[in-house]
């Protein structure tokens, strides 16, 4: 389309505008020629500072931080956390200990009773009503609905309730406390059995069924985490809960498990750092293979990859120093900017090779490349930087980070392509003498 439009418009007279865009590449080439060693030293220093910043990268973040404080969704999430007990659900599923003594529950016949009398109708073939309905309150005995089991759950609930990151907690302890308040004392095993037997099916579904699995004798504690808490660290929180259940409560690791949306989200975040390394490795490997195929030189491929590695390191380093965590949005920035910034490297090396073929003078070829393709690289990079900077106006913070960091990476790639790249070419002379 562009060539067709140029043919229709015809040839125009080109005038020298004298803009700074045409002068800056020439300044870069002069600086590289005169202060090449300084370029290498600065590039190495920036790389080292970036590596230190990368070591500070965090992969944990709060969903509420995705939005600015004045937005309705931020204020709404804050109210939910402060007034309604948290946002992200977390469950603890606990299996009853194998050696626990299980009290008998009303409705379940007692086996091997030495004082029991023989049932005269035991062998009656018509005694079983095949059309009879199962008693909804016919419950199996459960360790968790005994005094000792509920006291264990009460200890866990008290610990969780003291943690600032945990909001509302629901479990069998809730029903236990309600029953204790109504009776005025702590109920024993017999009273608990009578209470459960007397519950209506509706109340049983509301108070007992969500937190007790009679078939497997498992209980569930369900809670919500406070996402707006400034001290929230999901992995640390899960580790503390695991340690408490094992060291203080005495549970075996295979006896309980943590589940829920919070665990799922934390596992995803913890895999981001590994994913970032794998993604960047695949990107750089693909770019190097492309350079090898295009320029038929492994040395040129190595030289061309350094400016792009520097741009990616600067982005990740700034994120580490600024405390910007890796999440689903920011993890893509480095790979995307490398994919965009590699254009500058490709154009410059291709043009340098053409200029070098004219007189085989590295210095002169560098100056001519800066005065031609260097100007185009400058303008395209500036346009991309300005375009991405518009995202800074967004209320969605990942978009703000994406725009800012992409612009920073493009600026780094531009400077590296017009200073570090030509210096490496002058230093290694990959095109021969």
C-alpha cells in the first residue's frame, strides 16, 4: 500500500529539515567513535545493576493493586475486605486421625454390646421395608463432631483468626460455639450427638454438611483472605499455616491439604519466575537462530543479541528495584520488547554490511549507517515509545506498568543499537578486514 501511494503522489523534492531527529544519530556515532570504551563500561555497569535488581524480583502481588485507589473497584474490594471478611477463598481439608476414638452417635446401633438382648424379629424376612426412606439424621459417628475433635478445630481456628491476612472463618466450630452459647456451657459428646440428631434437614445442610464429610471423616475449614492487607504474602502465609498444623497441632503432612482459589493463584504466581526464564531463553534462542540464518555468521549473531539482552535486563532490573511484582501482565513485557527491539538491531547490521561493502572502512560505515538507517530507527522507536506511554493514563495498573516498561525497553534498545552494537562491531570486526 505504501509503495502504491508513493507512486500515485509522485517524486517530491526532499528538503533538509535540520531537526534533532537527524542530528542525534550522528551524535551517537561520534560518541561511539571517541568514547567506545566508556560505552562498554557503562553497558557493563548497567547490566550488573540490572542483575542485582532481577534478584529482587517478587512474584507475589495483591489483586487490589491492579487498580488505582480512586477507582470504584478498588474501594469496593477494600469494603469487602474490611467489612465482609475478605475476598479470596482458602480451604483447609483435614482427615481424622486413624487412632482417634470415635464416640457413638444417636441413631447408630452399638455393636458387640454384652448387655444387649437378642432381637426376636432379626430373621423376619418382612422386617426390612424396601420402600422406606432413609432417616436424614441417621449419621455415622465422626471424630470431628466430638468434644476432642471440635477442640482441635477450635485451636486451629483461634490461630487463623489471629492472623491479619485471614478474614472470616467458617467451620464446625461455628455451630459448636452457637450451641455452647444456647446451653450456657461447653457441650459434651452425648449432648453433641443429641443436638445433631435433633437438627432439621435444612439446619443440617446449613451448619454441618458444608464442613463435614461423614463418608471419609474429613472436615473443612473455609476462610477468606484479606487482599487489601499491606503485609499479604501468599506463599509465606501458606507456609506458616502448614508449619502450625504439623508442628503445633501434630497433624501428618498427608493428613491435611490446602485448597481454594488462593492456593491456585499462588501456585500460578510461583511458576511465573521459571516461566519468565524459559520464555526469554526461547526468545533469545529463536532470535540468534534467525541472525545465523540471515547473516551466515555465528559471531554476528552473538553481537546482535547483546543489545536485546541489555534491554530485557534493564526492564526486569527496574521492576526489581521499583518493587513491581511479576504477574500475568508484566511477565510478557520483556519478551514483547525484545521482539520489537530486535528490529533496530536487524536493520542496523543489514545496513552496516551494505555500507561496509563500499569501502571496507568500519568507521566510515558506522557514520553512514547512523546517518541513514539510524534516523529511521530513531523515529520508529520514538513513535513506539510515545504510543505505549499512552497506557500510563489507564486506571488498570498492569497496563500502566506495561506502557512504562515497554517504553523504557524501547529506549534502551535504541541507545544500545546506536552505541553498544556499533562498538562491538568495531571491536570484533566480524565482516573481515
